[in-house]
């Protein structure tokens, strides 16, 4: 969670050379002006970040229970996927809105939208109402992830941002408990008040409304949104309602990827005066590698978060609530590991080795998941989770500073938004790919199950939906053990294929270039009331 900036249309070495000249030495960092209002803004960002802390733990383990309580049926996939969709598609647009209309009112609006969505979800009495609430919540969540990174980037130099992200992450860890679901409304209200009172940052107030509107790339945003929706529709129903070979799946996927190609061409053409994703962001090798590895890391994070509950509920026969407890090793290690990683990044200003070690640990952890079965002791699956979590969280919050390093400060909102988009886009694939693998493999394994009823229930790629304790316990032996064995074999393949993705990211990280993290802060969106020049160059102090 940090923010990004953007590269010039010139070659990247010139940007990197400028950064090297500005950085006096690897052992110096800038010291921002930390007055009362600065710290109140940090607290407000912590409260804002707390709103999104629930997503990776509660929904993934509680989904079967929610589906049953509201009788959602086969549309259950939209509870998560509509959240992913709206979260991803709005982020590039929010980046341009932040530049045209400033950070303050956008941040306030984002928190209001998220809080409204949470209220609708909490009061939902039908599947449709819940899905609508999740769509609204997703818009707010996508904005929360982006705006926190953008504002931190406005306030402190790149080299020092990790220290302040560590503070946000510390508060974020509180939100991984289940009870936070019930206090989303007061947390959102508190964040709104604090943002209104303290988040007063500079922006161009003199520009006419029409001029600000012209700076938003409506055509580019439209192409990007339509393409993303098309791909998500294909992924949502692939293997669930239609086979992957069906035209119902192939057509939206093909149209979506063609749309991305058209989007890239349009963004680089003279027709687009203010591109939402400037192609100069990717003018050097490291930016491209970081962008792709962000996608892979996000994909693998959700890969694990959605399929570890399948192991606990379908193999170890835990309840949904107990499965949440059994995933605590990931939760308890993830945030402290991420905090340590960003502090190390701020102290030494180097990210490449963090990425190499992180992907190595992630590969080891996901690979070890493949040997788990119904007789695995608790110590085994706890240690495996710790390894995977340490690896992933060494990476996630250090990728954005690496992306920023070769990019100019003026493009940081656009870069942050595009980086946040690819991170959210990876979430969708992190559910769709392993679900297809799992369902297909289970269908093959189901042929060896004696009970014909179970074969009927898991047909049509419904194995994931039925990976619960109640489903398995509804059968007597030997069918019960045969179903568990089918889950074990199917999960083994899921984790083995995950290894290929982590290995690819591991190899790519060796080709990253260590670009110095800037000690200077040069932004037009600093705190209001600063004297001219006070925000642009900070005095380095030795550490």
C-alpha cells in the first residue's frame, strides 16, 4: 500500500539518473514536517484503511453460510465477483478524478460509498440486495486502496513512505477480526469526520470545471471498464454455468482481451490527450516486471485465501467459523510481516532482494500445501501457512514503491490507480483459475465414488460449492471417505499449478533493477498552508 508516480515519454535511464543525483547517499532519508495536522491525516488514513481489512478473511470463509441463509443459489459467485469487478474498474478513473478535483472530497466520497455499501450488506434480506450492496462496497473498497496510497505519496518522499504505510498496516491488522464487520458503520463515520476536518491538501482550485472534466479520459475509462466487465462475465460463468469451451465463455473473454488491445492503442494515440493509463508508466523493464508480478502476487493471494477454506471444511470437516480460526496463521503473520518489509525498504531503500526472498517463500509455502491431507497435524498446516503468508506480504506492499522508483512524481496518482487496478484484476483470476482446476479434477475423481447421488450433486462444476462439512457428513462410509479423497487429490493439483505461477514471478524478480528511492518530495498536492518550496525539497538526515 503505497503510491505510484509515472515515467516520462523519454527513456527511463534519464529518470533513474536524476534520482541518483538527488539521493545524496543510500544512508540518508528525508524528514517530512510532522505537525499535528500531519499526524491527524495519518490517523484518518488508518481509519480509512481499516474499512477494507475485512475482505480477505470473513467473506471467503463465511460464503457458504451466507449463500444458505439468503438462498442465493448459483448466483453466489456474484457476492465476490461483483465486488472484484467494481473495485477494479473504478480505480483508474478515481486516479484522474484525484488529479482534476483534488484528494479531499474524493476521499470523503469513497468512504461514504463504502459505508453505504456495508450498511446495505448488513441489512440484506435477499441475495439480490446483498449483491447490490457488495457492488457499492466494491466501488468504495477500490477507492480506499488507491486513495490511501496516493495521499501518503503526497505527504512523504518515496524513500520514507514505508514507515507510514507500516502505521496504516498496524491499524489495518485490527480489522482482521470478525467483529469488525459490525462496526464498519461507526468506523466509516469516524473516518469521514476526520478526513473532513484534517485532509486539506493543495490542488488547482482556479481551473474551471469544464477544464477539469476535459482532463478525464472518458473514452479510455469506458473501453477499460467494458473490457473488464466482459472478461469477468466469462470468468464468472466458466465451468459453473457453461463449460470453458462454450461460446458463452469464449466470446466475452476474447472480446475483453481485444478491448484491452484497443485500450492500449487508444491510450498511446494522439486522439487521447489525457490518458488514464499513460504508456510512459511502462517505459522501462522494471516497471513492466513489477506490474506483471503484482498481478501474479494478487492472483496467488486469492488463490490461497479461497482454497485453504476448502481444505479445512471439505477435508478436515471444520465448520465455516472454525475454518476462519484455522486460517489465523495467515492473518497473524501477514500484517507484521508486511510491516517489517516496508520498514526494511525505507531503511535500506532496496526492494529486489525482498521480492526474490518473498516469492521463494511463497513458492515453498504453496508447494507444501500440496502434501496436506486428512491426517495432516495442526503444526504442519500452521507452518505452511506462515511460510506462504510471509512470502506474499514481503512482496505486496513493496511492489508499489518499486513501481514508483523510475516514475516522476507528477504521474503518481495515475500510476497508483493503474497499479491498484492490476492488483484488483488479479483477484478475479485468483478465484477463477483454481476453481476451474478444482472443479474439473474433482469431476474426474468423482467417478470412483460409489454413491451416485454425490456424482449428481457435484456435476456441472459444483464441487467448490459443496466443499463443506455438512455436505460431506451427509454421506455414509465408504462414500464419505471417497469424497474426502477426491477433495484431497483435487486440491493437490490446485497447489501444484500454483507453484508454476510463483516460480515465474520468482524468476522475473531477478531481472528487476534497483532504482534509488527518492529522498525528495516534489508534489502539487501537499498539505495546505505550507510555504512555497517547503514541500518540494526536504532536508536529508542521516540514519
